[in-house]
C-alpha cells in the first residue's frame, strides 16, 4: 500500500505494510470511493449474491430478511448516498493546501498526520452524522460491561462510555451506520473460562449464541453479513474469539489492541486502538514530564520476560550500559514513571502479544516511544504518522539499539518529542470524553471503516 508520493517500502509501519487511510483518499477517483489506504476495493456487500442456504443463522433464511427490508430500502439508500457525499468532501479536503477548516477547539496540523485536512474534515463529519446502535440483548457482566482498572481498561471504558453517549448512540436501528456487539472478552475469560482448563469452548459458544440471537431477531446482521457491525477487545484472546464467527472475522470491523497482521488483522477493515493500563481507573499523575534538556537518561525499559522479544532485549542490554537503562525488575527506590520522565526514549517491546501499554505511558510522560515488534499496526495509524514522533527498531537491530538512538540528532529528537506532546490528546482518557481524545479517536477509526463499506438493499439485489 502506498502513500501519495512515497515509496511503498519506506512507509511500512513496523513491517505491517499499512498505508494511511486518510491520505489515500486524495489519490482515489469518485468511482472507487476508497477511503482506506489499501489496494483492495471497498467492500461491496451484495447479500443477494450469497447462497441463502449457507448464510442462514439461527434458522433464519436470508430471503425472509428481504421481506422485512422491502419497506425500508429507501432509507438505507439515502444513508448510502449521504456517505458517498462525505467521501467526496474528504477527498476534496485532502487536496487542500493547509487546513482551511475552522474549529473552536482544535485544528490538526503538522507532520504527525498523514493528511491533517482530510482527518479534520472526516472528524467533523463524524460529529455531525455518525450513529451507532447497541444491541440491548445480553446481561452483565459478560455484556454491556467491561474492566476499567487493569491493563485491559480501554475495553471497559469504551463499553461504558458508548452506552452513556447521547450524541453518537441511537436507539433507532434504522438510522444507525454501525451496530455494536457489546460483549467483553475480558469478562468472558474471567466468568466463563475455567482457569487452566485450556478449553476456550465456553467462550466460543457464548459468542456464537449471541450472534445467532441478534441475527435471528434483527435483519441487520444478515443484511450486511456483519460488514457494518463491530466488536472491541483489548484482551489477548480478542482476535481468536472473533474467529469463531466467520462473518465477523472476515467482514466485520474488529477493534483490537492486539493488531497483529500475522494473526489475521486486516487494516483495511479492522482498527487498532491503544492498550492503556489504568490501575486506578484514571490518568491522574501519569501525564506530563520535564523538557528534553532535563532528561539525562538516553533510553529506559523495565519489564518481565514475556514473549520472544524481551529476552533478546535483556540479553543485550540488561546492566550493560549506563545510557541504556534496561531492567527486568526495577531496583528498590526507583519509580517506573519517574524513570520514564527522566528518559529521552522509552523502549516499548512487544510481550506475548504485539500491543504494549508502555507506548501510551511513554507518550503521557513526554518520552519518545521506541517500538520494537513484528507485524504490529500502531493505534490510529490510518491518521497518525508514527514515524514523525516515535522510533521503529526491527527486532534484528536490538544489538544496535544505542547506535540507532545516538544517530538521531538532537534537533530531530526535540522535534519528535514535541510532536508526541501534540498528539498526546489523542491518547488521553477523559471522564466525560473530550473532543479528539482516545474515545473519539476509536469512534473515528470505526467511522472510517464504515465509509469503506457500501451496503446494498436486499430488495434492490433481488
């Protein structure tokens, strides 16, 4: 996938080959209506072309759904027509020189964005138009609930915030652009999975039963074969859980912390969101740090030997260098967050899974993140140019880590650090949410994927 004017190879993010969704819109013609940066044409959901026998869920035949949708096809077509106009407006904004769109709160600008004008226009259109329907079915704690004080806190925070949202949530499914499946994989692991049983069958059956329930009760799942439905999970088992429902895995929008392209993450339709460890449920005391001149440590990491990358990091750098502070366990008297705030660069290697809460912790502390991972798609990388405010180091280059960081000029380091401070708002957790914060960036990621999907009315396809 290629960014306008850039070499395909040079713009890969952490080896994922992901190109920015927003930027690509400037290159596309009106016929294709592409908004994402992939070389794949937008998903054209033509339910009538699917074999009706194979698409039955919960005993409901797709043909029966057609009868239900006949009287509503004009409303759906009006919605799709409106989305087509929005795609055209975003393309127009992408061609503008400089951001001409006024905003009382924040105007995205700078190299941190692939295309600031297109992002801003898309965001404003989302605020005006986007509607989400949440299925009421399901009871807490497995549904409509989630963790808010753990490494998986963003899963619970999003579920709680979208449930209370009066702007984007709609109670009328006919006016919804997307449909949210409000289950929590983390809660399923806690309450359904039997510890140490190695049997994920109960979680699998819970998700399958839920989809069968809503597919049999409502026409919307069968109408799009899940292309306008989304799930959200920060748990390590989120990607696997989605695979038990083929249409969700293949067509649905999967919003995942563990955005691993080697495990089926598809940036053309799936969205990466940040893993944020809120031990107390809030960010108090985590955000802020001294200026670059008051950061005497070159690089810092502290963490356990999780996964294949960290042992390599500790093997080469643990207690080996005064400038590169790498610990498995912090010495007594040292504060993890204070060490981050004293460091120029914060090393963020993957653990068992590709995502790491250290990335956001570094951004909070004003420390330039050093991403060390394979096949990871960083959060909001369809909008954000991570190379402008972070350093990507291949796993094979771990022995050369210090040389790589020292090769970055002081001027360039200061630029990256300042850019990180500017994009920090996109990773902040607020109660209630604020414009452009992490909650709204997650919504925007889903909004972009919905713009990539054109749903055709069943009646028109018959």
